[in-house]
């Protein structure tokens, strides 16, 4: 399983944990989750994010190298065409053929280079979009988990405050009521 799928699986687990958690009485939008389990899942997500980002950086570097190689290949083709043209300059017919062939090779090399750049750019763009979506999904889930964690803490604090006994009425007031 790749890191992107690991992160999505962890986010699904966290989502299910919150979705299936017991509700807090009088708090329809609050629930109780196992803190250790939730923190473990969040830590696993945090551990996998750098790997996904490193993969995206590797893809960008591979795209740049791919484009650089295409440019070098196009330049080599252009130089080869120019050299062949210079050799054939001696005769008129040879010169005409050389120019036509040189232009054809340059055009072909430029078209090939352009196509290679487009394909590489599309591929890297797609991979970057997928990485961005994964990171965005993970961030959204982390924010949701953080909100749920804060909400659960507030609910527990409110429950403790409501459960504390209230101070008894002063004795003098009770004596007056008995008369």
C-alpha cells in the first residue's frame, strides 16, 4: 500500500471512530472517543505526510530532469543537423537538400521536445494534484479531529461542573421556614 493510501486509510479510521462514538447526553454534536487511539491515528498520519511530500518533490525533480534531457536531445539533434548541412555546402543541390533536411530535423526535434515537455508536465501536474488532495484531506481530518477533541474536553468539563454538589442554604433561613 502506498503512503497516499495509508493516509486515506488512517483518515477513514479516524472518521469512523468519531462517527461511531457515543454521544454525550444533552450534547448532540459532541461525542466520546478513545483519546489514545485517536492520538495514535493522528501520529500515524503525521508520520506518513512527509513521505507523501517527498514523493511529490521527487516527481517534480524527475519532471525537471526529463525536460532537461529533452532539451539536450533537441540541441544535439539541432547541432547534428547543422553539421550535416555544413558538410553538404559544396554543391548547390546538396545545399538545398541539406537545408530542407536540417529544417525537417529541427522541426521534428522541436515537436518531440514540445511533446515530451507536455507529457511530463501533465504527469507531474497530475501527481502534484493528487499529493495536494491527500495533504488537504489529511489537514481537514486533522482539523476535524482537533475540533472534536476540544469539544469532547469542553463537554467533560461541563459535565464535571454540573455534577458538583451545590452549597447548602444557611441554617438561619431553614429555622425561619420551620416557624
